[in-house]
C-alpha cells in the first residue's frame, strides 16, 4: 500500500511532513469553501439584481404617475382659477406637504437617537441655510406676480 503523502508529491521521493500535509488540506478546504460561496453568491445575486431593477422601474413609474396626477390636478384647478394662481396653489400645497413630512421624518430620526439624531440636526441645518436664501427670493417673486395679476394683466 502506498503512502498518501508520497502520492501527493508526485511519486517516490522525500516524504511530505505532517505540517505540509495539513497546510495542503486546509488550502484545499478553503478553495472548496470559496467555490461554494461563489456559487451561493451568484445564485442569490441574480434574483437580487433582477429585484432591484424591478424596484427601480417601479420607482420610475411612481414618479411618472405622480407627475400625471399633478398635471391632472393642475388642469382641474385651472378650470376655476387663473393659470398662474392654480400653479402657485399646487406648488404651495406640495411645499406644505414636504415640510410636514420632513418634520415628521426629522422627529423620527431624533427619537432614534445616536447617529440618526446627529443626521437629523445636520439635515435641519442644511435646510435652514437653503431656506434662508430661497424663501426671500420666492416671496419677492410671488409679490411681483400678485401685483401684476392685481393690475388686471391677463395671464391666459
């Protein structure tokens, strides 16, 4: 009967030490595990990639649907309001909804504590900085538009 260590080394010759045999066996086990893990990852990754692509497509459809609903709401408002006032009203409604939802989200982040609370503070600071620049300009634009609208200038 032949020695397995001699067979691994390619025939008769110096015997392989137990340490070398152990290292070779461990390396083979690691290779087999890596192959198995690669197979498992690929098995999971394919459906995951398809799932993510479907979710992204659903998100795109959601955006298009929201845009269509917004256009429909604007057309409805334009049936009894001047076009610019209808647009301003719809925009104002979206902004109010965004503020309410953002405040609720920030409240939830703060309640979670830790890094989430820090993130909520950073987001609020960034929004406050931006709003301090945008709101005065927007208010001036609205005043100008209302002044022109009040002067009897047709907008349709």
